[in-house]
């Protein structure tokens, strides 16, 4: 299960998706999320699903990597679908078992809510798969550059988000090693009730926290040795600059959003 968590991983490549400006990809993801919440029917979700499939094909990341990333949140997806299925009132009941009822509106909401969550997660993961943490930091900092006038520490916030994403795969790998070591010593993480399973996680959490704090201290020392003092006065080796492909991608994203809004207005 831990190996299926792919958030924060970067798949190097030289595809059109990789060459896009990180600001463009962040804005496209925002447009995609807005479109997901504006979609009302099968046609709108179909357009967004085809858009994601085209982006996956262009990025050459592979659909398996995105689907594998859904496994850790599969319980949340199923739970959300069941809540919408059984607790959404509608005009016509399709099935009824005592207080539990399945309505036509419940089925509609459950299907599209599950589809919305899946497309949202896969679209966000695709951005991190095709954007290095350094590029993502630069893109976030440039997009939020206007907040510096309000004394918001934009560079520090972008750096923190980038470091958090960068160390997610590292902590997952560390957790997997600790679990393997504990299992080799006879630890059992599967049997028992919920309380016993929670207690069994203590031998994992303690060394994991110690390892995380040690890595944080090493990172802080390394940044101090390189005379890092925040973003004030820093220059960029690679200055971000929009190119023609970025404007084309943003225009296509805006057109898709407009099309989904129009389809949603007609309820299709």
C-alpha cells in the first residue's frame, strides 16, 4: 500500500507536458478543478475525462501510475460514494430497506461525485509527475509574487510546500523499511481490533518521527552551510518565461472550461 502512494514523485521526461512552464501547469490544474465543479452531466465529465486522457498520452507518464495513486484514497472515494448513494433524497426511490433508501438523485450524485474525486486526484498527480519540485517552487513563487507587497513570505511558503512534496516519497520509503524491520522482529500489524492495531503502530511512528526530525535538522544545516537566508536578494539560474506553447495550453484550458460551463448550463 505504501508503495502505491505516488504523490510528490517526479518522472523526468522531455515531452510537451514536461516542457510547459510550471506556472502554466499550476493554472491549468486550477482551471481543471473549476471545470470539475462546474460539470453537471455525463457530457461535461466525458469532456474532462477525455482531456485528462489526452494529457496522460502527451506526458507519457502512463495511466497505471495515476490509477496506482488512487489506491491509498480508495476508502475515501468509496465512502463518499456510499454517503451520496444512501443519504441523498430524490424524486423516485429505486430501492428501499427500512430507513435506507436509494433514489435516482442519489445514484446520479454518487456516480458523478466519485468520478469528480478520481479526476481531481489524477489531474493533480499528473502535474507533480511532470514538474520537478524546484520548478514547482519557482512557479508558485512567481504566481504569488504580488502578495509580497502585503508582507506575505511568498518564497518561504513556496519553499516549504516544495520541501514537503519532495520528502513525501522519502518518508514513505522510510516507513516501509521500518515496517519490514518490525515484521522481521515478529510485529503483527494486521490482527486484532482497532485499538490493538493503533497500538501496534507505535513502534513505527516513534522511529519515523525521529528519522523525520533528523532529516529536517540535516536539511537545515545544509541550507545554513549554503548561506540560505530566505528569498531576499536571490537570483535565478533559470528564469521562467512564457513561450508560445504556454499561451496555447492556457487558451485550450480556457476553452475547455467554457465548454464545460455551457454544457453544465444545459444540464448535460
